[in-house]
């Protein structure tokens, strides 16, 4: 059914390879001048949506991101991977700090309705907050079925079969469209954006809007009290003999 | 690579592994003073925390010592941008053959008082003295690093892409490496690395390093648009995150590994005028024909440095005779270097004459006799056996 349309939500996060530093005032982590990139799970979500489009099962892929101006870079990456157009829900930097899963879910729910999409793809979680809530909350707000931790996705007419990675192994479910799917690691291997596509992406449209335009209130009932580094791992102690080892273990009350 | 640090007859091995302390680091000047046994990767990590980097980087960073890097005048991947150790090393502490400690461990950028003795020891492969401490100038850590991987339809286009990048990227260009289609095929076959672009006769890796992400990305996309539109490049990609940066570099850095899995490898490391860099590969392929499994070329194009490798099922004297001295003679004819980076060591000491005139070789032997009259420092290496 080439009439299906997909919305993919992408988040701009600190690059996974960066060594995170906590701000001296413990209000958060240092983000200034630090390399940011698309959340790896969001990239997998974009890749899946684009593949469905290449298989002619989806007609249009829209990439959306919420946050300050720099989010547009992340949307451009999605466009370079094959998304057709982008939506930037602009939230000024100061306010962006209070953007949590519930706020983003409200935005995505409104957008999904406005754009009349059949599929909403997200990464299962963001590597900065590890919340793993946005997809689930959006599905709840929309009252749509959800297939989370997807490791395989198959479109079957007006339904979607999702194989999910769960603690016990794999669970396969069938959802009626429209539905929400969150991508897990093994869903696919995202492509490299090739130069011709990167150039084409520059000309693709990114619509900018404010949360107010969607009638969404961003106030959060959560405030961050402090952010601290985990305690330093203490160095181990080497001993010479087995007797020493036993004695030391007894000394620290381990045996 | 050339057996420089391999004992061959009756030597005693001296390790500086326990001399692994950083002596000082001055974060305004960026000058690091450390003992020779410091591992390059550990120094990189030390500096990273202080927002600096080492001026050199190579595949063996996890195990090589800085003293060894200096003794071999290691080149590496950052050479194009930060230059040779001959420029970045400010001072050395060296122990001479008779036990005298030569302390030239200054941290001065400029010091024209007398002969610059440290230059004798840099690249001397441990044959003139043992380096025990190094003072080195470290550049600030670039805030923005971008990597692009491109496919070129021919070597002429590779060269033109290089000129275009130099012109349009200017000061932010930090690496320009090339590899041929055979290399890509080998890393795909033996290491299962995916080709990120469409199949091409040549591939180029371009890295930029700068202080402003926006400025650098703009310059890079500009030059890439240019080379794509003018047909110099048929396809390409830019790394969008650190993982992709590492994956793209792996395509180039792991060629050696892929080659070693292909069979017996004959390795040549040559400096040539950059326009002729690939001609030797083509010539050699025709010359050795089916006697070799693969004849590949890759390397630091920006530095005019070709890594020429020939693989075969097993070592064969016949193949070796077809390769040597042909490769050396070819190089000598172009007034190139028979060992751009790897040094002479044990394996290449007798081909020094292809790149240096007899007067130079004689003077080297005189210096060796002066500094090590008993011939105890890394004997049997580097200089040709005297008749």
C-alpha cells in the first residue's frame, strides 16, 4: 500500500564517543563545544522508515525534532538518509532543558494527528537520558497500539508485524495501523549518507514551528536537583599468596 | 616493519617500558616532557584530558613507545597537518654508547646555540644513542573533526581532488589518504568491512580538524560539492557521528591486517613525486603477473608516501627476484626514497644506496664510528655492512 505515511522522531544528543563532563555547579553536563550527533537508535528508526519507502510500502517519510536551532542539523542528516521533508519544533535553549519524554510525546501526538501519518517511528531510548518513555507515552496519548524494542518490522496491508526483543527472547505481535514503533539495536544497520543525497538534502524543506502552534504546553513537573559523577572506582590491591588473599578477604568482611 | 628492533644474533634487549612517567606538561605552551617508555596512546589520553593532542598518531599507538617513535622518526596519520617529529620534538635526553648522559632536554621553541644534536638521534633507529626522555610540542585538541570518504574514477582525479581540497580546505585539512580498489576488496573479503560508497577504482579519505564545527563543515561540504559536480569524485559520504568516523578510518587503517590474511606479504614503503605515486603499482602488476595474488597501493597521498604491497600464497624467491631490486631501482630513477617512513632496520640496510649518494653513506658510517666505536648500539642494523 504505497499510500502509507511515516513520521520519524529524531533527537540530537551528545555523541556517544564523547567523554562526558559534569558541570562544576552540578546542574547538568557540559554541552558547549561538545560534539553532538543523532541518537543512534533514532538513526536506526530513520533507516527503517527509509527502507520501507524504498520498498514502495511507504509513500512519504517526515523527520521531526524538538529543540533549539541546532536540531536542524540532525533533521538534515535524516533528510540525507532519505527522509522527504523535515519539521523542526523550535524550543529555545533555555526551555529545552525541561523537555522531557512527556513534553515531546505531547508534541509528537499532535503532529501525528495533524500530518495524518500511519506510522510513528522512534528510537527506543535516547543515550543521554536513557528514559525509554517517549514512544510509549506518545502511543498512550494517541491511543495507538505500540511495538517497542523492534528488531524486525513487516508491513502487512493495514497491519504491521513487529518482532520485539524482550528479556525472555523474542515476542512477535501484530498491530493495526496507525501505530507507534520504537527501534532497537538489531533492527537494521543504518546507511552512510552519500554525497549526492547530502547535496539533495540541502534543498529539502524543513518546516519550523513552535509548540504553541500545536497547542502544546511544555511545562514540566520535574526539575533536576543535581547531576553528579558516579563514585570513583577504587584501585584494587594485589597480594602475594593465597594465605594473604584469604586474610585480606576476612579483613574486609567478605568471608 | 624492517626488523629494526628485532634481535638477530647476539644482542641484549634493552626495554624502557618501566620509564613511563610524564615529567611535566605546560598547558599554555603545550610542551610535554616525558620518559621514553611512555606508550603513545596513554600520552594521547593524558593530553586529551587537558585539551591537547600528540602531534603524531599511528595504528600501533596502543603499544609503541614515544622513545621508539622518535628513534624511528615515525610519520603516521597526522603528518600532513603537524609535520615531522624533526619539527615537533624540542629536546631529548640521550644515553650515549659510553654511558654519558647527553641532556638536551630543553623545552624551547627556538635555540640556535651550536649544532642541533637531537636531529642526529631522531630517526637513528637506536644506532647512535638511546633516547631516555623526550620534550615535544603538542597541538591543541581540535574541537571539530570531520571525515569524508570518496570514490574517484582514476588516479588523475585523486590528484586533482587533493589539489582542490588543499586549496579550499586550507588550514583545516589534517589527513588525505588514498587506497585502490584492490585494498577495498581485501578489507571486505578478510575483515567484512562494508564499502560506504559505490565501487570505484580509487578511494580517498579526507579529514579536517579545526576549532569551529560550523566553519569546518561548511568548508568541507563546499569542497565536496565542487569535486562531485566536476566529476572528480563519483560518490562519497561524510561521517555524521564518531562511530562513523572510526568506521571510515578503519577502512584505511586495517588494510595491513587484511593483507596479512591474504597470504605472504612483500611490503614496500616508498616516497615518490606525487604524480607518479601509482605508476609503480601499475608497472609492477604487469611485471609480476599471475605470480602474485594481489598488488595493491595505498598510503599518505598528502605526504607523497606509497605503501606498495604484494601478496602471494607463500614466499617465493622467484617473486622476490621479480620485485627486488626492480622496485628500488624504479624508485631511485624517480629520485624517491626506498623507505619513506619505516626506516632501514635489518631488512633494508643494504638498499640505502638507492636513495643516498656514496658520500652521504660514508659520512653516516663515520658518525656511527664516532658515537659508537665498539658498535654496541643496535648492531647489524640501519647502515650497510661495510666491505
